[in-house]
C-alpha cells in the first residue's frame, strides 16, 4: 500500500511538472521566497498563467513579482543576503539589526516614487519595527533589543517595517521616553543612511581609526576591496600622521606599497572625522575631530585631520575610475556627501546587479553574462529610480529562461 502511494505521488509530480511554465514558476518562487508556494494557495497556478500569457522574460518577470509578495522574500531571503554586509566576519549568524532592517525596508519601497534604493547611503532614514509590548524592546541607539525581539517573535518585516528619520526621537512603545541621543546635534544633521546605523557603527566605527568604514563601504556597496584599486600614483597629501613613511626603515616600501591604499582611503576618511562608537552607540560630534584620527603620530609631517572634508583621489586622478565610475564632485564634506558619491557611482549599480545575480542564479556571473549585468546596471540607474524589486524580477527571469532554454 505504501509503495502504491509513493508511485501515485511520483506520477502526480511528473504530471504537474510536465508543463514548462509550471516548472519555471516553481523555480522562480523557490529562489525568490526561499520556500515553495503554500499548498492550495493557487500561487503556482497564478504564476504559471502569467508565464503562459506572456511568453519570454516579460511573463517570467510578472511571475517573479507575484513571488515577491511572499513574506519570506523579505523575512528569509533578503535578511540572510544582507546580514553579511554589516559585520567584518561576513556572517549570517547575527541578529536582525537596524542596518539590515533599513536595507530591507528600502528594497520593499524602492518601487515607490521618490524612494530610490540608492538613498540608503545618504538620506536621513532608518526603518523600525512595531511595538512588541515590552518597554525594554523600545527602539534605542545603544542596544539592539528592538530588532532582536522582532526576529525572535518572527514578526513579518514586509508588513511592519516603518520608515523614520535618524534625526528624530523614535518611540515604538507607548508611554516610553524616546531615545534622545539621535544624530541631529545642535542643528547639524549627521545622518547618512545605513552608514550611520548602530550596527554599522558597531562593526566599522568601533575602535580603530575609522578607516574600516571607508574600506567596507567600498566592499559592500561597490564590490571593490583595497587590493582591487591599489594605486601608487595617487598623491599622498592626505595620508595621516600615524602611517610611517619608512616602514621597516625603508622609504621605498611606503612609496611602492603603503601609499597605494592609504592615499585613496585617507583621502576619503575625513568624511567620518566627527563619528565614534562609544558605549554601544554611534555618536556624532559636529566640529570635533575624534582623537583616534590623529593619534599615534609616526610621521609628524603627515596629514592632520582638522575637519570632515574629503577628497576622492580614486575618482579624480586614478586610472581605476574606469571601473569605479565615480562622478563629480570629487570632494566634499561629511558622510552623507560621500555616501551620495558612492551611490551615484557606476560601481554601485554594477555591484548591486552582481550581488543579485549571484543570489538568484546561484552562481557568480561569468563573462557571458557581462552584457546582461551592464543592462541591469543601466536599468537600475534609469531616471534615478534604483528600483531593486525590478532588478530582482529581471534577474530571475534571465536565469530561469536560460535554465529552461533547452
């Protein structure tokens, strides 16, 4: 009897998937949502009908849009995709936090007018969850209780995340005094999207000299590490005093190696001069350069940081800008201005296209995919929309069409 039931199940499965449209719909849903469609929900049939109705990628994209309505697209797939961007260990095994939630919320809203995904690097925004009925889980800038509680209680992110301002007092529990340690100080706005979230501060502003902030902004949002854009031809006028000009007693090592990273990195580093991570919170002190930027002088004639100005030597003078695609202006003040420069670069668009491709196609893009990646970057930048949901739909349609081409 058991063998008969197994045989019947196999026959049913084979019959169901004899239809290519149904197979494509199943694959799209699994990759977008990370789970199969709910039994008897009619979602698979609805997706398959879209594919049959409009052959080619347009139908596949319509099916993908249906799959993106599943909460697990946000609560599972996006969450685990984004978590490694916000810690040095690139681990998924970290709690939900303000960095991850803000990127998820920005993706969800990226198809709305005036809310391009690129704003995550420069706008005054943060996404918070709902009340959990516990004042200890109210939003706070010096702990992660609010977000950890949301994840522990399995609260739907797509349904409950709400956009707020980093410069405003945020209260998620009724009758609780709002956290006033915001990033608006004496009228100066220090907000720069996810760069100034608590989780990003914990990972990259904590200790050190704030150089990690520069490096991991490039790594996470331009897909370029320092080794990729090492350039010893750049001027060293912004290399700080804590960098020896004679490492190991040999000045040639500085000119032939050290300056290749430090010239560009220290040129940008001034953007974060007024920030530090103290007592579990990112603190912004406008007009006050943090001591750690000028400490441990190994070369007294090196650059002393005196304000939050920055110069983008990688954009203005480097041969690497053909792959970075920085646009003018190549200098500015503060984190938000630098975040805008990164967000408007060609590398940002290419990076998002490649990350999305690897997630949904379950492989890194190869040379045969170069044209598609360029097309996706163009579409992302089109009219300044940076619609990530459209990028997801277009990418999965490309991969699924290729998978079932023969």
